[in-house]
């Protein structure tokens, strides 16, 4: 009853007020405030705070195995994020593949898979297949993205697409090749994780530029007219001419007509095109240099066009320095298979870049 009385006491006076003003009259509306308002909101929050999305700092335990200390699925997706990042990984794989001497137990295809997994994920898994007499029959590569090390640090597990246990390998069936890490000693962690932000920035700049040209919703310039025209028909004709001057998907323009005869009667104001072009170029150059520094690769080996007249120097000398500083290190990691098997399966020929280039 109290609720009904309250509703009646609220609705009845309102109905009386409406009848007093008449059926065609509207209730007095409070005018909006004309006071100018300015408000500021919180600072922008980064989606990726440092490396927290990719680098956990420890190895979580899940069921019977250890998970990797970084998001390996995200690293796999980032493999083709930018051309420089992909090329930096592929060129190391290619040099290793060229110098590798195939063995009856290890094909070049399986070696390429081992090398690519090791360079990309800092982990590689060689599957040793034995015959009935416990002799080595064949060596293949297991996909790193699906492999996990058991909590006993002896067995290895191959996951399916739903992170479920698909197959269990006995200790002598898998040789785990891993790069060293400063936080844990179970898995290797790629060194180029320090340049993740550069890879993402480069990719974001390219995607933004594609949308910038594709969506057609941006303005090429603003045509601001302050001098009064003779008639509205002149304004409409000018607007139609501007509208028809550009094809579909190209830059759109904006016409602003404010008759009053100000200081300048006709102004053409470009809208962020020059600044956007310069910023895009600078972002691509800066992020590219960070990626090359993260992979420690000379720019001339990546097909980067020099911006100065002097260039990058002798490419053969840069290739030799890069080989002995980077490629030999990965060769020694892969030779751990020889140490554990007692068989020289991994062999490399001497680096003969100059002789191979000058050979007729």
C-alpha cells in the first residue's frame, strides 16, 4: 500500500500539470548549460607491459610435465609478423643447411627442422629411433611447439592441439637441445625476446598503414572557404566537384563553408598526410634496426637498402664475421647430438663463401 500511495502521489500531480498546460503544450524543458567543460581521462595503458605476455620467468608445472617459461604459441604466430624478423631466422637456418653434410641417419630435411626449431624457440628435439638390437635406425625432428619435458627431467611428452598428452617418449628416445637461460635450466629462451616490442611495433605500423589507405574514411585536405559566395548553388556545385574528383577508395576531402569574409578567403589545409607519412617511415626504420640488433645480423645480409652514399661496407667480410660469431655457436649446440649418441651424425663443411662465389 505504501508503494501504491507513493506512485499516486507522484503521477497525479504530473497529470494535473500536463492538463493545465494543454494537450498540445509541452512541459517546460530545462535548458542545457552553456558553460564550457574540459575533462581529462586516465593515461593510456600498454597492452603489453614489457615482456609479461611472452616471458613468465619460471616453468609452470602441468600434470606430469613442465610448461615453457614463455608463450610459445605467441612466438610461433610472431614468426611471420614482419619481414625482417622472419628473414633473420631463415638466413641462419639457410647457412646451417648449406654447410651441413647429410648423414645416412639424419636427412637434410630433418636437420633443417632441427635448426629452424632451435633458432626460433631456442629448443630442439631429436627423436632417436632404435631397431630391435638397440642400434640407431633413424633420427628425426619433433615439433618444438608440442614438446614438453617431464617433471622427472627424463621423459618427454608430445602434446596434441588441446594440450593433452598424446605420446610419451622414454629418456633415451629424445635428445633435447636447448640454449642456456639465466632464470631456469629446463628450457631454452630465445635471445630475440628483447626485440619483441620492435616486431610488434613494425607490424602495427604496417597494418595501420594498410587500413589508412584501404578504408577511405580519412580526409586528404580541408578546403575552408570564408568569403561569401553569390548563392547556395555555387557552394553545392563546388561540393559536388570535390566529391567527384576522387575515385572510390582514395583520399576523401572535406569542404567547410563559413561565409563571413575573414582574413583568408580560401584555405587548403592538409590533414596529417605529410606527418603520417614521415612517422610511418621513421617507425619502420627504427623498429627494423631494433630487430636486426636483437638478432645480431648485419643489415646487408638482410637486403636492407643503405640510406647513405657509403653503404654498409664489404658484404663478404660482414658475412664471415656473422658466420663465426653466430652460426658456429648454433653448430656447436647441434653437435650435442654427437656427444650423446657417440656417433658423428652432425658434421659441417668449412665455410667457403669467397671460393664458392669466385668459382667459375
